[in-house]
């Protein structure tokens, strides 16, 4: 069943977004996908191709998706406007999308986040969403979650994770580009989560995001990609970059090497690609398993090549 699902994923997901989170809800045999943004530097065509996928999905745009558009323009249709029009209600910034058959609701955080204390693209957020500061942004996320059906599991989807998950350079939202690290999480997201936990019975089981790359700057190793809180909320970073890697056939052998580079997949000797997906399996309203999964795609053939289990319920 998983292979069947991954075949479906590979068929459609032929793009280079930095983080794919594929949520697989077993009991209903329906799966949906969430995208934590940074599809390209305002790559409208790519976002359109995702919007065209005929499957349940939710998206939040990242800082790279507002790369050229710093301000709201009422006169000209900019790249941000065109991406938002493609995605429609599936762009969940400051909104909630309910999937009644899955008993699942997805609540979106602040779009275009770049992490840290400052609001990225402040004038854009002000014009489009009426957001002036972090407190206002936290309130909007909080309000989006209110009214979630009682029997629904909630997933928070944001481009960057919340503050409070560590300040070492290899922590899930740790600054890896400065000596000594630091917490680069979104304070508004952290505030909204703690406010929801304090004042409502909404069950936030999973917070998913991207932005902070798994491979640390200056060859400092790899980032922690998952944190399980004391209250069992799971924080998951899906930013495996690059997520598409080239497979190269060695001349005169059947061996296929796994190349860690981003050269063209169409170059001579190319045997296809390996693609990373962070797969979340949800069973009866609970997260059952999370795995970083690498799928080889060679012409029409797909296969699971590697699976690194990040979380297994009961462990
Ligand atoms: Zn980003």
C-alpha cells in the first residue's frame, strides 16, 4: 500500500520544493499532502502545477515564494498574487481547512516567513492580511484554529517552526550560520500554540514546517528534524535540501551511484533520480509513524530505496 501511494506521489510530485510532507491517513485510505513552501523564487508555473494536482492538499508559501514581490500592488498582478490565485483555499495562511472524511483539520501559520524576530515582507503582510506585528500574527493563527470540529486532529502547517525548540546550531530551528547558534523559530507561531493549549481543548498533534535545511552550513553536520514535546506534540521539519538527487550509471556495470549534487537529471549516463519525502502515517487520529523516505525514479519505475524512521508510536 505504501508503495502504491509513493508511486502516486512520484507521478505527480516532479518538482523541487524543499519540503514535501505526505500525510497518509490509513483508515480511510485517502492521503493528502502538505507543502511547506519555497517552491522556487516566485515560480508561478511550478505552483500552478501543484495546484492542478487532483488530491487533497494544503500549502503555505515561504520566503522564496515572495522573492521579488516586497509590497502589495493593487494595480499590477505580481507573482505573489498569481500564486495565491492558483492555490485558492488550499493556501492555508491564517486559515483552517477541514477534511471531514479524514477527521483532520490543517491550520496555517504566517506566510512568507523567513524565521526570527522580524516579520518578513511586513508591508506585504500588512496589505494582504492586516498584520502589523508578531502579536497580531499570533492572534490570527489562534483564531484560525478556533471552531475546529471537536473530533478532528489538528495539524499546524507553517513555513518555519516555532521558537522554544532549542538554540544550538543543530536544533530543529537553530541558527547554523552564526557562531554560537540561536533560536530562529517564529515567535508568533509559538505564542499561538501555547495560547491554544492553555485555553482550548483543540488537539494539536503535529506541527510541520520547512525552511531550516537539514544539512547545516559550513559542513557542521545535520540538523535534528523532529522534536516530541512533553505533551506529545510532534514538531517536524521537512526541509531536506536538495530533495532531488541524480542517479548515475557507472559505465560497464549495473551499479547505480547515488550522487549528491544538483546537476541535470538529463545528462549523459543519467539513470534517473532519488527523491526525498517525509511521510507521516496517521492512524485513528494519532501519528503512527514518520519516516524520511527516498524513492528512486528511473523512467516509469519507482522503488523505495531508503527509509529512515524518525518516529514510531510506542517508542
Ligand atoms: Zn524558506
